[in-house]
C-alpha cells in the first residue's frame, strides 16, 4: 500500500526556490562515498569499456586515450552546472526542475522527457548485455558450449532478461539503503578486476610471459596518444567523441538522489566530481594498457578488429589474464551491467516522481512508499516499460533495437546541454558578483553546453545517412535518425496531451520561472 506525500514548499534559499516541494523520500540515506559509488555504478565502467574501447580505437586509432579525455571535458563542464544548480535547488527532478525554473515549463518538460527516454533505452540495453554475459559466464564455468548458446534462443534470452529487470526493479523499490549495499559489492568487484586486468596488460606489454606472437601487435607508449589534434579527420574525431561521451553518461545519478543524500546541497555535487575522476582514471589506464599490450589495429587481438571490437574483454580475457583469472573479467562485465541496471532506475523514477509532484505528469506517480520512502509506482512503471520495450524490440527486429541504442547519444546531448544553458541563465544576475561565479555558473557551463550542442547537431546530420547504425532505412532516411527524432517528436505529442490535463503547470503556476537571487543593475 502506498500513500501520497506532498509537503509544503521549501524555504526560499536561492534563486527563488519557494515553490520547490518535498516528496517524502528517505532523507539521509546516502553519504558522500555511497553517492559517488552509485554514480560510478550507473555509468558501468567495465561494461562501457568492453563495448566501446574497440569501437573508439577503430575510429581514432592510437589517439583513443586523447578522445577519452576530450569526452571527459564537456562532462566536467556540465558537472559544474549541476553542482551549482543543486546548491541552489536540491530537487530530485534535477534537469527537469532546473530547466523549468530557468526557461519555463515546456522546455523543462522536454528536458525531463529526454532524460526519461534515454534512461529507458539504456536500461533495455543493460538488461540485454547482462543476459548475454550471464549465459556466457555459465558456459565458461560449466565448460559447455551448449549452455552459452542458450542466449541465442530468443525466448530464453527474453525470459532471462525480464527476470533480471524484475530483480533490479525490486532492489530499487526497497530504497537507497538496499541499493547502496548492493552497489558497494558490485562496484568494488568491477574496479578490482579492472585493476588486475590493467596490471597484467602492462606486464604483457613489457615482455612478460605469454604465447609467442600473441602480443606482437602491441605498441610502445607515446605522449602523442594524448593529442586529440592528431586524429586523422574531423569525422573520425566526432565519431570517437560521441562514443566517449556515452561512456561518461550516468554520473548525474548522484544528483537525482540529492533529496536522499546527507548534505543534499553540497554532497551530490562533490560525489559527481569524485565519480568522474574515478571514471576518467579507469578509462585512461585501461585504454593505455590495452593499447600497449595488443595495439589498436584491425587484425588479431588489435582493439580495432571489427570482429571483436563490440566486446573487447571477451577477446582479451584469456590472452591477458589466463583461463582462470579471465573468468573474473566475465564476472566483472556481468556485475557492471547488473549493477548499472539496478541504479539506472534511480534517475528515471525520481524524475518521474518530480514531474508528477509538480503536476507535469499524472498525480499517481507522486506516490511514495510509506516504509521504503521510494517512488514505488514510478520505479515499477519504469521496470515494466523497460521490459515491454526490450521484448517488443527484440521480437520485431534486432536492427531496430540496435538503432535505438545508437539514437541514445542524441538524447544525452539534448538534456545535458539544456541543463548547462539553464545554469548560466538561472544565475545570470550573479555572474558579475565574483570571478568564481562568472566561471563556475556562467562561462564553464555555457562552454560545456555548446560542446554538447555541437555533438548533438553533428550526430543529427550523421544519422540522416542510412549507413549510420544497422544500415536500415525508412523512406531512404537512416532509421537511427527516424528513431531519434521520432522519440523527441513523441515527447511533444505527450506534452500536448499532458497540457490539456494539467494546464496549471504549463501556465507556470506550479513550478515558477525564477528570478535569480542577486540581480545586478546596469
């Protein structure tokens, strides 16, 4: 049984936040370390590395570490925007709430829609990857290829996937304390196994024991690898950058749990920065170690080999770590996908909760479980939507499912860039108060927003080409473009329907378009 918990508006602390509402979430459930761990888990570093390390190397060659750094830059700049906005308005609606207060209800609603759709797509993909690695690991442990082959049976795959989604939904439903406990174990396992892989890859690169000729494609380290201007073409750089940005997506989960975090105004921002530093360090160490061990070429174990680039660790586990320790890498990928599957429910459920609390979605989604203090109905709905989406897409067409994943980058750049611009506009009256305010609330967020907006536009252009993604077309247009733009257009339709049911929100009467706390007169 659930109950609706809508509390009086919060005190007006900064930027006109008197209209921000409490939502009944479990306050003080997570500290700094727990918040950072949840942010790292949502990104799923081991899963991201196995799925994009090879693809990035295939696009930019040995400049792959430089592209990892280039992708980190806009994310870092946007993180400053999130941190400053969270200090002023610590609300679990994050991007939705902040863009409403900066730009008004319609832009804010679409920003929230972008976050929700991106998260549903990611949840579907994570569930599919976790399922595949579950059966792959089962096959490795039993030594039976027919067990691993069960993943190819569509009904078995779907049933396993739905079971994992249900388990992740149940853990998220039980609250942040349960979530945090599971994540300490899974994230710790991921980072520990990744550290072992990096150490052993460096050992192989330095001439350590290994089968003769297996590591002949390795390369000596060069500082030139860190130079993004050495990428052969702008097209290759943009493609690599898009992959790199995807690898950092999810750190903002630290912020969506702000109402449940100890020190909600400051702790989530600090946790997000800690998470991003851990991520960029892990990516650089792994990328450099793997490149030194096997190179970035398209032959043999080379990272750019198209036959293995979609799942690099499956190819490198045995050669780098040996048959026994190599199994740990399969465990780490499964743990990474499963952990992220569970924590990724946090942002979508809390965004839906906030949108409902502020009357931008039906009131039923504002119900909070009286015992677990979680957005129970929103969490279950997200789980059902994820399962239904993945099942339908898998049964209809594997190409459609693949292209939906390719369209994810468009959604990420869309709502991140809007949030960055919202920061500068929300604090526009404070920008001349100090150098710190000018840069952390204005210059850096705008720069991050412009970089992501540029990637958004370039991706939109590239998606028009039918060769982008699976190669499927709709009336001669790339299906990735149709799916990406179609999902955003669907948001406009849903918003129009919602406006008829909840006119007060769209008239700006519920969550108001704010005036900054300090207005500097000319």
